[in-house]
């Protein structure tokens, strides 16, 4: 028997909203420690890795590990039927899981809706992501990163990210001209969510697709801060951390001529 | 010209 009840159902709505553009079908791997998902986009350029800890649900029950093969478009359609204040419960019979039950209860509990989503068999290749000691780790307000991606998209569909000890610089060059945004570390004690920090092993400069980065910023509502990890000739890691877990996006770099 | 790398170049499929 699998049951996971999340009081802040809106979180699940936002999480699914932040992956729906990237992947269409994915396996939710459920175990007694929690729920995780790893999926690449069709072009194998980007990957999303989601992890929700069992402690974040109440109750959480997963008698034995199993996978829920889900078409994310269909799941998103059903999630649209949940109110933002609803408590969401996921249930499945973990022996013969051929469907996932979703229960939406409103706060005063006089409205309960129940949906069943047909599950699919998805054989997905799994990537092993090595623990990396990154050359640069940048923390910044997630809204700031979203704005930089959106602004520089008007100039080009590629962005070069340069990180040095006291600056992170985003540069775009295109037909119309060029644009760049430079951020300096700040540490506003009273507003930690506004702070910008740079942890530098060595300077790094990499080029990425802004189309994918903009797509990743769908995770902005999940966290005030976003973490960017860069290492030379390694995929970029973009992480939005939540109390209940994290959503991580990996993006392979572009190599110039 | 920029070439977009693939993740499978960096991460091993298991």
C-alpha cells in the first residue's frame, strides 16, 4: 500500500508545473524514504531530478519500493482540479499499481474530490550523476535569475556565464547586438533571501542555451533562492531547495568553435 | 557556431 498526504497541496501543483515543459513521461520512484523522479528531456540536453522526503508528508506509507509510470501532461490536467489550499493525498496499491489515486480535500473538509490516473509502463534510462566538487557555487534570489534569463533571451538564445571571485556575469550576443548582466556578492543580513553569494574554487566560463535555462526558472515559485553550480566542461546544476526536498536541473554546456 | 553538448556525454547511463 502506498499513501502520501501533503497538507500544502499547492507545492505539488507547482512542482509538476515546473517539470511539465521538460519531460512528458516519467517514473515516480516511491520508497520508504520518499518520492524521487529523474528524467531527461527528449533531446538528452537537460535532466530534472526531483526528491521529496517522506518526512514532508503526513501520513506517508510505502510498504515496498515501486515506480509509478506517469504521463505528466495527464497528471498536470488532474492537478488543475485541485484548489491551491487543498490537501492532496496520493494513493496506489503498490503490488499491482495500474492507477494512481489522487484525493483533493479542501481545508474545511466539506469538499473532497477523487481522481484516478491510469499509469503507464515507462522504461527510462537512468543517469548516474557523479558527486561533483564544483569550481563555482552561486546562490542568488530566484526571481533575479528568472529575470536575467528572460531579459537576455531578447538578445540571443545562448548565454555565457562567467564566475570570478567577486562577480557573476551573464553575457548574450545576437543579431541585434549584445547584453550583459553583472551581479556582485551581497550579504544583506536582514533579508537573507535577497543575498548573492559566490563560492569560488577557480574562475569558470561556460555557455548554455537560454531556452532551457528559462524553462528551468519555472521552478522559481518553489524557493526564494536558486543555487547555480558550474565546473569547466561539466553540465550546469540549477537547484531550487524546499523544506520537503529539492528540484535539480542539469544542463549540458554549449561548446563554441 | 556553438555546438550543444549532450548530457549523456558527461553522465553515464546505468
